[in-house]
């Protein structure tokens, strides 16, 4: 009877240790997968990363809005392209010039 009890206790200890090890490995892999820091709760790390992404997005949006306002304030039409010539952004005057007829644009340029 004592041998059976000792085996049962040993099995329970082995299961508990295995569960703890597996839980730590899984937590570490989740933390690594989301780009978090080791030793921190994966949910907290996910929320931290999400908050950082939201702040970065808000900053980039504000900068893009300011750039658009600055371009629209210029008295010349401005077209910004990438290296291949794809139009990324146009000022209000550049959009107006692109939608008007060629003759109207030339007449406006001479006056």
C-alpha cells in the first residue's frame, strides 16, 4: 500500500512539474510571437504593443494631415511621387489643374 501511495505521489509531482514547465514554455513562445519582453504577461505585452501602435499611428496621421494642409497652402500645384513615378499625394491646386482642360490651365498660367 505504501509503495502504491509513493508511486501516486511521485506521479502527481511529475505531472505538476511538467505542467509548470510546459506553461512557461508556452508563455515564452507567445511572448516572443507577439514581440513582447520575456518574463512579462503576454496579455499585458500585447496591450502595451497595441497602445504603442495606436500612438505611432496617431502621430503619423497628424503629420500626414499637417503635410496635406501645408501643400494645400502653397500657391503652386505640387505632386509628390515615389521612385517609380506613382503619385503619392497632390496639393489642392495640382488636383484642380489635373481636372481642368489643358487650355484653361494655360490661360490661367499666363494671367
